[in-house]
C-alpha cells in the first residue's frame, strides 16, 4: 500500500516527532513544515493526507488551510481542545477532525480541586506571611471545602470527574452544560453562576461560549477556577472582580498565552493563582494522549473507524484525490 502522507504540526523537535510516530511504521510518510509559520504550513498542506495538529494553536486548520489541502482526509488533534480549527470548513471538505477526549480528565480535575483547596485555605497568603517573618494564625480566615456549593460549567469527561472528586469532599455539586446529562444536578447557567461558592469552568471554547462567564455576576466572596480556555471567562471584568468582589481565582488559561508582560492580572495582589496552562500536563495524561493519538492514526491508515470525531462526520477515513474521497 502507498504510505499515507502525514504532516506533523506539534511544536516538538522533528526527531522526537518521528520517534513518537515510529510505531506506525511504513504505513505513513512523516513530514514537518519547513518553518512554524502560516506560509510554510500552507505550502506543506498541498500533499498532506493526514494532519497531526498543533496543540499550541499557532498552525491551526482554518478555512484557508483546509482550502490549501486538496488531498486531506483526516485531522487528529493531540489535545482535547480543538479551538482554532474550522470545524465547518473541515466538514464541508469531508475531513473528520478527532480529538483525544478524556485523556486529561483526571489531571485537570485534580488541578481544579487542588486550586480550590489552595484558594479556600489561603495557602498563597500563608506562605507569603511566613516567608516575611509573620505568623498570622488568626488573621488568614481560611474556609473548608466541605459543604461548599460547587458549580461546574461544562460536563464532558473533565466536568464529570470534577463532580466526582468534589463530591468526595462532601460538596454540593451542580452543573451546567449546553447538552443536559442524566445527572439530576443540572442547573440553569445564571443560577449556577450566582449561587456557587466555587465556580469551576471546564467547558470548550467556541463562539457560543466565548465570554460566557462574567466574574462580576458571581456570588460575592466566591472562588473562580478556570481550566477551560481564557476566552470563556471575561478577562475585562475579572480584574475588577478580584478587587474585592471575588474571594479569589485560579487560572490555568488566558486570552493570550503566555501571559504578556504588563498584563493587569500580573499586578493583582491577594488570592490569585496563575498557572501556565499545565492542568492537563502530567506524565500519566501524556502517556494516555500518545496512546490515543497512535491508536487513531493506526485506525485511519488501516481502514478501521477512528474515535472521538468532533465535527459531525463518520469515523471511516478515505483517501482524497484532487478533493474527492476515494477508497
């Protein structure tokens, strides 16, 4: 069989990419763009049949990229989030787009619980006080997580795992998602935001969810934990809310990453945890991600259905010649 032309876009050294994809053997011909810019991406897409996506978002498959890839048959995103890719353009071209749903659910949920505990127990303030030579046993005012009302925005694998972990701490858990689940704790979004003691945001970013959460609409003194995407929470009101309305916030994601020099959030004092988009980055989650990517790519080139297609197309991958699918 003629090898499939696979264009690998993750921001990793080429030799490491080739080593990771080596289990696919001679079934694929691995290439990388000449440079990590749009011009090089568009040039490399001319012959690409499979694209292994770029989780950094720099080299996304937008409409222009899809148009530049007449032979493209499948896109595998090595992450849960697929923002940046044009799902509709890929669907119109007959190109399934798959993610790695669930591989980071445990890691992200654990980060969310850890962040809520750090904020509620005021660990940042306690650490700073002791380092400064103070001993404020009576002034910190920590709170217990047990008994809190936790609102979860988004109820995919990560949201469901968050619910399980927070319930283990004897929290009252409610959730909102665009597609209500069987879990009876579904609550309208406005009510969830206004009543949660801890609001955990783990919903995918889309045009429907951009700016979904206004921190100033949250309960006074509540804690905000965002492990979704920066664009889901309104950063323009977040800084103001951290001026006294909120009890604290933990952010693993931002509108612009890395967080730019001079960004207002860098100057916020008090209970604010800033994290470099690492909630899902553990050795275990990375291992599950690699396994899921390799399994899907192997399925694609061997004629088996791929899993976790997110743009509404069937999971059977067929070669495209001159833009037409063919077996």
